[in-house]
C-alpha cells in the first residue's frame, strides 16, 4: 500500500440547521437559524432557556427497530444517521465494506452522554439500586463507535478522541495520518455531541459561557463577531466523513470531494494571552501543509459568539496572516447552528466541501454590525461567489485546546 493524497469521498450531517447535507447547506446559505427555545425539558427556572436542538429527529426514520438504534443515547443516534448518510454519499454499502476487511473508525466526542447519565440517576433515585437502568453501555464516549460497529456490522478498529470541542478536527487529523502513512486505504471519521440537558445547560450557565440575553429573539442570539454578541448558544448534532487514499477512491469509481492537507493542535499555556495556542495551531498547520499565509483563500472560523474569544481569534488571524488578514474571507457556521461542541468542527468541514463544490462562501448568520475588535474580511448577509482553492478550519475547546485543519480543492 502506497501513501498518497487523502480525500473526502462521502459526508453526512445532523445539525440544528438541517438533517442531511442539502438541508444543512441551504440553512447556511440563507442564514436560517436552528436556534430556539428549549423544548426537551422544562427550563422555566433556568437562567438559560435557548439552545440549538435538532428538530424533528427520530432515529427510527433511518433504521429498523431490529437494529436497536433507538436504545442508544441521542448523540449516538445522531452519529449513526450521519454515518449512514456519509456511507451512502460515498457509494459504499455494508457488504462492500465487509469485503474490504478491517475499516478504521475515528470518532470525536466531547464527553459522555449527559441525557443517559441524568436519566439513569433519576431511575436509581426512584426505583432503587437493585433496578438500575441499562445505561452503562450507552453513556461512555466510546458508545458512538461501538454502536456503529453493531448496527453496520463491518469489521473495524475503533478510536475515540476526546479533546473537547476540537475532537472532530483532531479525529480527522489522526485518520488522515493513518492513510498518509500507508496503513489504510479508507477510514470513517466523525464526531457527535448532544448537550441540551438540564445538567449541562445549568452547568454552562454557571460558568458564564452561554448567552443569557433576552434582548433578542432566540434565533438571533448566536452572532459571531457581532457587536451585540453576548455568549455562545450550545447545541447538538453529528457529522461524518469518508476519507480515502486518492488512488483507492479513483479505482472504485468514487468522486474525491476535498483533500485533507494537514493540521496542528496547541493548548494555551497558563501565561499565554487568550488563544495564543490557536495562533500556533494555524502557523504549524500551514507549515505542515507546505503552505504560506498568502496561499489561503478562506477561513472557517471557530467564532462561537463569545465576546472575548471572537476578538482573540480575530487578533490571532491578524498575527498569522498579517497583510493578508483583511483580504481572506471569513465566516462561521455558529450563527445558524450554535456550538455543538465536538460535532461543531465536523459541521465546518461539511460546509467546506460544499464551498469547493459550489464556489460559494456561506455568510455568518446574525452578523449585522461587526465588532471593530474583529476587523476581518467578513462574509455577511449574502453568500459570496469565490473560487476557493485552500481553506482552514479553526476550533477552540473549553480547556484551552486549539486545533486547525487545512484542506484543499481536489
């Protein structure tokens, strides 16, 4: 097996903006927000009552009940649906995958399924420890990868990466390394998270990360880079990609959609200024890809609508790209989708595939009055026509982790 270019041949998405790549892309282009009042539990007494729920999602619409997908956690269910769509998009069926032998699988997860943990605690409190619910196998971070092997039935080696919000980008980096090193021809990679539960909504509110503002409608609360931003709006979802060695993809008649060039990750040191690690991750990702700042045509920003972090990311973009910083178009998926933790970075990558395919850059939803502290080449209100050859995606985690991935048009 020879090393070679790593390309994306399939993609799938479950997001507040839409289920399926077409619906999701349309929401990004039209700035149709997936943010709204929380409906999953009674949040009357909560300081935060808004989130990005995936509406009208029922895993039984995608899998027969004999697959028992409905017994998995919500984030696992979303991961299963996104994975199924990615495989179909890559023209792969389970029989073909079984014939390929062991298929490596990388999944990025921020944490265990809080829905399952909270439900289990309620049942134990109500029914006692001798009638514990069957939740132990459903809530670990590795449950998503385990469910994929059970439901689809192909042989795989599973790796779960949990580096908070950048977990999705980190999973893609590791999967690409495996192909580039000649150790695999095809790898499945994805991320999933669902944090819209009482414990996490209250917990994020307690540490002041998410927006408590009631001055704007829910759909306008997530506003990256905007003067009126007041904090992140947390959400949920899943995204999956099929990565292949270029020669393998072409040999089986698959269509390469995007090339994975390289990436890097750095954590802010205690004495660092905010997001200094992101500055380093961008610099090293470009270097690892054999590129210079002037080679980049688009930046898919982390920009989660947090007052200080959005400004810090803009500052790091200026530091890394210098005279090009105000020439490179920038936008964020968070205005439509909120922040879906590990799944958020997969939402970025799915959007990048569509940018290459359509020659259109989606706008940042709700960016009506850019903050002067975020002085960049923003894409606002309407999609922008652009022939993008090279793009980067940034992701930032709560424990000060930062990751950047560089991708290229095939």
